């Protein structure tokens, strides 16, 4: 009898852990194909996952035979630190045009044919008037197209059948793809299509359009408003490394102050995170370090420099709260730190002038983790930066240890 009970408990723990792993996988990869190792678990626990996301965050989860889509909409549309790696405005435009071309394409398409269809779409008067242009003549433009295609490959929208993208860049070959239409159709996570935005709407700004794309209905009742606040805060806590009271309006701040314990407990139980209740707000910490795309601490020269900069800024923040620090001061600090730690860094990081690039990279990472507020040429340390107390580092094969757990991004 005891053996049967023990087996039941083991199976229950295994089921709970598998469901938690599937939930974490969806947070990291909201558009998931059958090729992902956690996809089987997502399908197995689809009902529980769908119910959890709907209640806790208001996000919708669709699970089909060959793909799963968590319609994970950001709580903060102004956060400029999010986005695809190496993507800037021009590449995003190409990405949207490529999706439009693929939506009308045959089940298979070559890279060269996709490029030719983009040439037609890029010739639209509205794009030309906005200053956008695209040709396949220059190598950097073909490289931009290849960057878009590789992102679509990673998302599962395209599947490479044959060929090589690098050969296309060098005009020495081509690539053939299968178009996964079901995945392509699931790409957009908006509540309304961009084409439904009325022409001449006021105010016709990017912020207004973004807000309209993700605008959701909320019942006009006390319970509806409480649910909307709870789900908004849950989205922020699952998306952002730390949530500060000061960045919330009155009702939202009051709700978080009163409910942050139960709210954090529910989210941590579902996602395997650890709550860190702070005087200035709340953070959900990932001790495993795999529920993030900008881990800290991490390995390598850039990570070590980031920790050094974090300690430097945290010290200033303790002594002079709210002080705006010029980015040039950070570069000078890194140049001085190189005299002590440079022997552990990669060779290029020790070259004259490298401190400016290292400063930009370190500050970008700290801004992503919401540890600093960044202006055009200045930074302001935020309170949670103090958690990265940096003692004497243990440096071994370019690995730096910190006394703090992993914040997430």
C-alpha cells in the first residue's frame, strides 16, 4: 500500500515538474513548433496551461498538432530593450514585408524569389515617401534579407530544404524553403490586425497604433478592474526582472503593495521562480538562470565588465541617490578597471578605445534588466542594482561569480 502511495506521489511530482517546465518553455518561446523539445509536454498539459495563463495573465494559448502559440502581449509598450537580436528599424520593415510576401507565396519559395517579391513591395509609394528603400544590389542589403530569413527559420515559419544563405549573399547560390503557413498565421500577437487602423485616426502616432493593436476589453466593474490590474502586474512580473512601485499609478501601486505576497506566490508556484520582496518593489528571481535572454551574472569578458560597472554604479547610487552619471564616466572607469582585470579579458577588450564599446554593452544589459534608467548620454542607478554586491571575484577561465541570483529579462 505504501509503495503504491509512494509511486503516486512520485508520478504527481513528475507531472507537476513537467507542467512547470512546459510553462517556462512557453514564456521563453511563445511561438513553439513540434521541433522544440518541450512541445510534447505542452500538448500533454495544454488544458492546464491554457487555464493558468488565462487566469493569471489573460494571455490566450492555442495548441495545435504541429505548433503552439501563447499570445503573450507586453505590459509595457514603451520598453525599447525588447526585440529580435541585431534588428533595427529597417530590418523590422523587411521582416513585415517578408511575412506579407510569404502569406501570398506558394508552399515552397527560394530566397532569391522572396527577395524579388520584396523589391515589388518596397516600391510602394508610402514606403518610398517614408524614406525606406531596398534593392538586392548591395551585399549589406542581401545580408539584411538573410538576417530576416534566419529569424523566420528560428521561429519555424520557414524550413530550409536545400541551399545556403551565405552563398546567396555572395551571389554564388540560393536557398529553398518550405513555408509553414500555420506558424506564419500565428505570428502576429495583436488583438486586431494593423490594417484595421482607420486612415487619418487621431492621434496617428506610433504609440497610438501600438496601443490600439493590443487594446483588450475589460469589464467595467470592481471585479473586472481588479482582474485587469492583477493580470497587468502578472505580465510585468513575468516579463520584467523587477517591478518598482514608483513606476505604477496610484490604484495599481496600492494593489501591488497589498497583494504582492499572494500574487508572487501564485506566479512562483507556476513558474518555479523565487520572490524577492523589496522596499521599492518586487522581483521574481530565476535561480536556474535559464528563464532569461539577458542573464546576470554570466560568463565572459562582457559579463565581468557588466558586474564591475554594476558595482560602481550601485556604490554611487547608495552615496548619491538619483545622481545622473555621464556615460563617458563609465568608459573612464572601465579603462581604469582594465589595469587590474584586463589580463582576464579577451584581447580586443584591452585595446585602446575598447572601453567605449564595453561601456555601451554593459549599460545596455543593465537597462534591459531594469537596474538603471538610461538617457541619451547619462544613466541613473535604480534601487535593485544594490542587490549585485560584488566582492573579490573568483576568476577562472573567464568566469566571474557573483553573490546575487539571476534576474530575468
